[in-house]
């Protein structure tokens, strides 16, 4: 019995998405990787075709889809041989904050644009001095009448350059307990006092932009606060489970793709040479890789099913995020060994994969944080 | 042998001082991006005797051994993995001349390498064949006083920037597998020689990698290096030395990543204390130093064996496997300890990690090396 029950509707969606990506994304990936950003137009087209924010209700232009659509998008994006176009970040991490915690006015104002791709979003949590430790945050938000004044700087913000709307975390300096001081605010592109810093250069994920954001006496209406004041930390905690699960989807689907390429390479026989899969050591390595990928897939699917049932799986999600992101690193490393000298060249997809997968054990909470969370909830 | 000699310590110190003074981080990041060889630093390094220290003094070398060469590569890569790898590969394959060539070839081609006037390259691998250099398709046929070379080689180190290449060719197609090959010195400006750059690489980006196409390239008979028909064995001996050098580069990469991680965890505070104060950090560092120590011991010991006249091919293979793995694992951990910063180009550890992976792959991947070590370990089977 399959763990995940895909319906005809899901299959149709997958078919449409696959055709779309093959035509509109995959052929342009090399160019975007070089340009270090993807054009906004591709977001619009994704949106217009119903591939963004699938969980949003039809009332706001979405299809009100379940989490399986997210899984499908993750799987199909892996086929495009790159990890830019951070659709999952927008659809499954940032927009859900607005969808879950926004009031009717905020949802009406922003969600249709998020679904159509006219509004690309980012979430700005990390700061130069506050990575894993959110309590170290120094960005402040002081509410003055109808307005909020934001001051501070954020870094490593994915979609930092391309985004039209940023969900930011900031703390009220008057509140002593840092966990009760954090609130979430929506800051639109073009707001006075909101500047973008450097487009950061990184090892991989080249077609996806990462940037610094600066807020200097940035005034926004108080109506742009998400939820009640001081509940930011709780909101983050609620949504981080999904972010981690989405990361695990990305890790497992990437590993599956890399394994597929590697098996294909190992079975090939250029110029009639003996396929390297016929060497016993390589065959064992491939079997080990495939076993790990299968274990990851099975664990992931069980968690997706639990997540869809609304179960509390904070421990398991933390475990999955840490284990699958390590697994995809191991898989890629072994894949590169099997490709050998040819894998060194950037024309080989494994070279890009090697650079891309390395960040997975760091973002969405480092794996050390994952182990800390799991340990805490296990009562250790 | 558990201590370096005084001259060795001085070489180590001098190499460290040179790297500190001359290697520039921003320049390195820029050259990494552009895939450029660090010509200026190389010229200075050669001036000071850091290139070809293991060549004879009469060939402008330092008259020293592989251990001294190891120490230099280690110090250079520790300061900067990419510059270090490029500089320590400046005389790539010139060792084939040192070990096998006659005096005439040596005295003509080794001094410019040691003096920083010429880079050298090696063309052994053939397209689609990887580590296996038996049954070559590239051929050399004797024509009066010349050899005429034809074929294609790939993954050629310093391809396109070197003044000459050491090219392995089949000289007797009737001899199966390894016996019928010979080694030739081919100047880069020979007619019929075309170089095709193979494009951007994952790491070691300052080292050019290219394909070489030989179409009726004529070289004079004395350009045969060593003995006719012995090319395969000579290449294997060169590979052995080369693996030791890569082990040294790897130790440098590991140390450099370690240094950077150490500085970071001592400066960075999260959850109210320095990252260095968490138990898990302490254990990560314990694992890292242990791996480095193992790699270093094996590599130094093997280099010392060579300098004592024992060509320890198994030791070199083991040293390369252990050291390159150590480099990759330490650089990986260094990235992890840096968190998000580790993934950014600005914080060198990502570059060290990419370079470490190349060390694991080139000049014999670990699968090929394990075949060598394993065969020797098992010996004859009755």
C-alpha cells in the first residue's frame, strides 16, 4: 500500500507541471545560474499556471490543495537540475505565515498576488549576530500610534533581491523576555527606509538570490503586523515544522535525482568499455546509496502523511531534516566519486549538485539545532 | 624520524612566511571565480626556491627531497587552498624528467620550471578512460629521427598554460595492455598540437584543465623520456609521487579549514556563549585534529621513505586516500561550524571544501588506489 495517496487530480497537476518546467525552466537554468538570479517573469508564469501557493483557498485565487501538491512540486523541481527558483520557500514557508496568521484585510491584499506570482516573498529572520539563536536578534520594531518604526539589518535572506514583500522578525526593545518581544511584520518593496544590501556570493544555489536587508527608520503601518504583538516566536515555532519538512522533501528528491544520474552513468559503456557498475565495489556503493535514498523516502512519506493529519511530529521532523540533508550530502559525494574526473567539470550536473546540496544541513535550522530540538522534546 | 630536521623546519617556516606575505584573500577569490593561474605569486615563489625544491641543484632545484616538497605544499595550501594547489602543481609532470630523462632534456627543461619561467603539464588520461592508462589510443610512430604523435588526451593539468607537456603514447600497438607505451616531451608550440580548455571546474580552479589534440605532431627522437616501452611503469611511478604531493596539499587544506573554523568558533557567540564552549564543538575539533594527525603521520612517513630510496607506492596511495578524505571532512565540518557564513564565498571554507573534493578525485580516485593497496595486502592467492 502506498503511504501517500495521490488522486487523479494530483496526477494531472504533476503532468501539467512537468511539461511546464521542461519547456519554461530547464532550458534556461544554465543561463540563470550564470546571471545569479532568475527573472521575475518565470514566477508570474508559474503563478498564472497555478503552480504557486497551492494551499491557498480559491477565495484568494489558489486551489486549496493539500500538502501532496507541495511534495509534487518538490519532486518535479528536482528534475530541473538546479535549486534556484525557490518556489517552496515562497509557497510553503513564507506565504503560509500570511495565510495562517494574517487578518482578512492582509489576506485579501496580498494572497492573490502571492498566488499569481506578482508578489514574490521572502522571510527575514537571520541577522549577522543571530543565526540559530533567534533570541540574539537586534532588529527593533517600535510601535508609535498607527505606525511601526523598524531598525536593524538582516542577512542570508533568500529571495532577498527579487522579493516584493518581506515578512520580517523584529523585537520590541521595551519587552525584556526575548521570546515575548518578537513580532512579525510585512514590509513591501519600495518602503522608505528599507534598503537591500549586497547580493551575496555563495557556493551554490546560484540562480537563487541571497542578500542582506537593511531597515533604517523604516515606517510601516501597524496594520502590517501579522497576528498579535509579541507572538512572533510562537508563530515561527508553529511554521518551522513545515519548513523543515519541505527541506526534507528537497533533500530526498535531490538525492533520488542524483542517484538516477549516477546509475545511468555507471551503467553506460562509452566506446564499448566495461560499465563501471560491473565492478563489484561500485555496485556495492550504488546499492548502499540506493538503500539510504529509500530509507529517506519512506521516512519522509510517513511524516508527510502525519503532517497532513495534523499530528505533532516535531521530534521526527527535526530528525528527518537532519538525516535527509546529511544523506543527500553523502549521496552526492559518492556520486562524484563514481563520476570521477568527469564530475569535476561544471558541465556535469553532479558538480552543481555537490555545491548546491551542501547548504541543506545549514539552512532551515542547522542540523545541530535539529538535534537540540529533538533532544529537548525527547526529554533528554 | 619523529622530528623534522633543522633545515626542514626552516623551509616550513619560510614557506609559511611567504604564504602569509604574498597570498591575498580577495585576489584568491577573484582568481578562483575567473579560473586564473596565479602567475605573479608563482614567479615570486620560484624566485625564492619553492618550486622544484626536489630537483637537482644543477637544474636550479634545491637538491632536496619529497618531504621538503611536502612541507611547502602543506604550508601553501594551509594559507590558501586554491593558490597552494596551483603553485605546488606548477611543475606538474616535470618529475618524469627528474626521474627518467637524460641529462640533455633535464638541463634544457628543468631550470625554466624551477626558475618560474615555464609551467609544465602532463597528458596521460584519455577521454572516457579515467584512471586507466593502459591500452592507449594516442600513438607515437618512429619516422627517421622523429616521433610522430597522434591522439587526444584529457584532464591535462596546466593544459594551455604550460611550456611543455609530458605525453604518454602507445609506441607498440602489438603489445597488449601496459607494455607498449612510451613517454615524450612535447613543447606547447609544436605544430599540430591543439589545446581545448574543458571549461569551469568545481574546485582547484586556478589549475587549468584541458584536452590536448595531437595531429601529426613531430618531436625529435631525443624527446623520448626514459625508455621506449617503459612509459606505463614510468607514469605509475610518477603517479605515486604525485599522490604524495596531493596528500600534502590535502593536509594543508585540512589545516587551513581548521584554522578558520577555530578562529570563528572562538569569536562567535550563540545562546549566551562562544560556539567553542559547546561540548559538541569540542568533540568536532577533537575529531578534526585526530584526522589531521593521522594523515600527516602517514604522509610524512611515506615522503621520508622515498627520500631514503624506498619507493613506497602503497604508502603514497594510503596517504592520498586518508589525507584527501581528511581534507574533505575537515572542510565540511568547518563549513558547518560557520553556519550560513560557511556557505558564502566571503568565508574561504567553501572554497577549501570544493578544492578538497578535487584532491580526492584527481591522480587516481580512491577506488583505483584501493585496488593497488588491496592487491599488495592480499598478495598471491594459491
